[in-house]
């Protein structure tokens, strides 16, 4: 999912540039896209922290931990 956000941001940028939009609009699109991406990654970090906490506390086993970690990693640029 994280890679889709990057593609969306690039498409917005290229579309704005080809349409002759002002630099302010392009800058706003970049900042908006970066904000959305940052919020998404923050949510992934919170999920990963909760997952680690559950594993260390013994609420989930190693198999469940690895499965959920992989799911979070697929939707993240950072993890």
C-alpha cells in the first residue's frame, strides 16, 4: 500500500506540472501527499509496537507474530 501512495503522489505531481498549475499548488500537493504518507507510516509503527508488546507479553505466539509482522511490512515503506 505504501508504494501505491508514492505512485499517487508522482501522478499528482506530473499531472499538475503538465496542466500548468502554479508552484504553490504543486507544493501543496507534495506536502499533502507527504502528510498522508507520514500518517499512514505512523499508524504502521503503532501497529508494529503493539505487535511487539503482545509478543513479549506472551499474548500471541511466534507464528502469529511473524504472520502479522509480514502483513504490516507489506503495507509499509519503512518496515
